[in-house]
C-alpha cells in the first residue's frame, strides 16, 4: 500500500521504507514504523494518565 509521497521526486512510497526507490533520498520520518510506535505509546500513556487522574 502506498500512503506517502517522496518530498524530493513525488514518487509514491511504500509504508516503512527508509529511502525512496526512485531517487534514493531518505523518506519522511512519519513514513517509518518507529514514528508510529512512539506516537501510539505516547497516546496510550497520556490516556492512561488521564484515566488514573479521574480515579484519584
């Protein structure tokens, strides 16, 4: 599935690629798995902190 475009050449990128397959430039950070894992963990931690603040 191609969700993102290369910022240099406009080529459609596959998810989790670290470099464009056409121009070999690095892909945007939000196209990488590490970004989405960190974002998900941060949202879950914020939701847990909010839920705990409602209980106390």
